C-alpha cells in the first residue's frame, strides 16, 4: 500500500503486563523454590487468568506437573509453549524429560545447543538423553558444559558427578558429589542427599 497513513486508519496495539501478573509470578517462583507445588500451581493458574499465553506460567505448570509425576500434563504444557515459541530452550529441555526416547528430540537439542551455547538447561537435557542411550562419555561432556554455565545448580553438579563416577573417574566424582551436597543446602534439587553421602563413604577408600 502506497501513500501516507491517514490519521485514524491504523493504530498501535499495546499489551501491558499488569501488576497482578508480576505479583503472582513472583509468588509462584517462591513456591516452586520451596517445593510448595500445589501453591505454585494455583499461582500460575492465576497468571493464566490474566494472560492465557504467558510462557513463564505455562513452563511453571509443566515443571510442577513433572515434579509431581504427572508426565502427560507436563508434556502438554511444554507442547503449549512450543506452539507459541518453537525454539524455547526451557520447553525443549523439559520435553527431554517427559517425551521418552525420541531420537528426533536429541537431534533438535544438539542443534539448539550449538545455536545457543550459553543455555545450561539445554546441555543438561542433552546429557540426560545420552544417559538413556548409555553413552556416558558424551553425557559427561554435556553435564560439564551445563555446570560450567551454572555452577550454583545442585542437580548439574550431581549428574556430572554420577557421569564421572560411571566413567571410573572417582576422584573427580567425589569432588562434584561434595559440591552437589553443598549446593543442595542453598537451592531446591531432585536428588536424595543421603544417597550421595553413602556413595562418598564408598569412594573414601580409594582414588582414581
């Protein structure tokens, strides 16, 4: 269309995030961090009442569902996010947990990790998929990249330790098990610290 735009012919649409949305998102994050998943779920639903396509809320509901063992619900929420944002790294990483052994997903995540090398959760997801295939060397490499990018994440330290342990690198494994235990006191995590303590006692008798 040529010619000047006449006054009143077109107008800009502004979308604002109201204070209610921000407030409920903050509450939901706090609930997830303290493992209050039912409260987190309620808070994220409050957000969706204001913005039904809020990606953070959809991702949050997926995370809560996965941690509660509601795998089908988690998968659906991740798929909802990917429909809105096909290259969303968090959703792709989450799908690696709930999608099963899909070789296409590994290829997608590897491509995404090359295009977005600074996203720790993608490297972590790649590592998890390699573990399912029994490829511990590649899993260890991916876990190392994840932990290098986020040294405060206890789950990243733990999975790196497990991969090193499986590869016979006991001294390094012990180091990262200890880091995982320390970080677990500061952030929520998915592993059982008592299991690490038992394994550290087993490793105390020798180095590799």
